[in-house]
C-alpha cells in the first residue's frame, strides 16, 4: 500500500490561461477525497431486502491546514479566503497525481479537475497557529492525463 505522500494534489494558483500549479502539502494535516455517491434506494414488492443504485458522484476534498505564510499554496488560499469568493470567482483547478505509479518520462498518471473553493473556518484555539478548513468541491468530470511534478505541467491524454 502506498503512503499518503505519494498521492499529491496540486492547485492552480495562477489563471486559466497562465496555470501555476503548486503543491498542496506544507501545513496541510488532512486532505482526502469524499466521493459522496448519490443513490436511489428501492425495495421491490417481491423482495425483503432493498436495492441501491448509484446515480452519480459529488466528490469533495475537505482540507485542514495550519497557516504557513511562506507556502505558496496556502498564501494563494488565504488570499482567496479574504475575498469570500462566490460563483465563478471561487473556481480553479487541481491535479491529483498518482506518484505511487511508475512514471513515464518523468510524468505520472494524473487527473485534472475543475473545483470551487469553499471556505469553512479560520482561526483556532488560543495560543495556537491560525488554522483554516476549506472544501474543494469537484465540478464535472475529471480530465485524465499525466503530470510532471518537476515542471508542474499537466498533459491531457490523447482522445
């Protein structure tokens, strides 16, 4: 089984046209994908046990972080938090990189995902560093491809 450090998430701290993928890592103590399956449950008249059908997924990635002022990803998120973005102002992209897989030419299997950034809490206990919790809400389908962590470049798979 691979370690959490081998499943890397990069966030676009730039723009749609001038992407600047930076690693979500320093200061972040928790980040996991919740797939949030949307289901329909039915029990047919000839059954005693029900049937559950999966209709779709609404993935989210809740993140817990201690604010580190020199980390580019956390600086980006903290500056975004201050504006309380809504609608398209909250949109960016992430790339989830499977660094536990064998790279090809320095590139690892990855998926680029549109997300909206939802800020949940900021502050914390007295005497402690400020902490921030936020949720990356996945938007639509992911684009499969590869990612080079050295150049921070995502390449979509050929159609």
